[in-house]
């Protein structure tokens, strides 16, 4: 097997780190859900970048290890973009939880008292059980949405650093 140059090794290490962090994070989300912390609608949507990013990072590992050199930087840049978007979405959700701004009306807001039994029954059928603005658990002062923002930003920066390294001759 051919020895990798320093920029090649850095881009491969970035892809591996992104894959490990993304996979561990989504696995952690599933474990919290299994432990009884039901995800809200925003939490479920925050998982999509991981469902896209982890396989993309796996592909980046293969490309950085043995694939075409010209694909390394664009692939890692795309991975960085996916996780930067995840960072923005996680920060938005954390802001909703801290009440910095309003969240989507279908999973936040005040419960309105029903005037009739029929209204109450309709509310039961259309109400979401898990609110997006209620924090289920805080770890070291951050909610899971806040931790998602932190991890996503770290993964985005790692992938971006790998993309910059892959651009070097």
C-alpha cells in the first residue's frame, strides 16, 4: 500500500473523525430515545443531517484513502456544509428551548383551554405530545439540541479542515 502524503493523511483523518463523531452522535440520540426521552418534531428533523452526513463521511473515507484526488476536497466541503446546516438548525432549536425566539406553531406555544368536549377531543387528536420548546434533559447546562449544535459545528470544522488540506498539491 502506498504511503499517504501529509495533506492526504489529514483529509483521511478528517473524514474518519467526521464519520465517528456523526455516527456516535446519532447513536446517542437513539439511546436517549430508547431510555425514554421522546424526541420532538425538531429533534427528529435535526437527525436528517446525520442520516446524510454519516454515509457521506463513509464515502469520503473511501475516496480519501483510495479514490480520485479531485473528489476529496469537494466531498469534504459538502460534508462540512451538511454539518454547518445541522449546526444552524441545532442552534435554532436550542434558541427555541431558551425562548430566545418562537418555534414552529405545531410543536410550541401555549395550550388553549377547550370550551366544549368536542373542542377538547379535537385538541387531543391534533396536539403533539412532545413540545419543541420544553427541554427533556440538560447535560452540563446544554440541552440535546444545544449539544447537537456544538457537535455539528465541530464536525463541520473538521470536514472543512480536511477539504482545505485536500486542495493542496
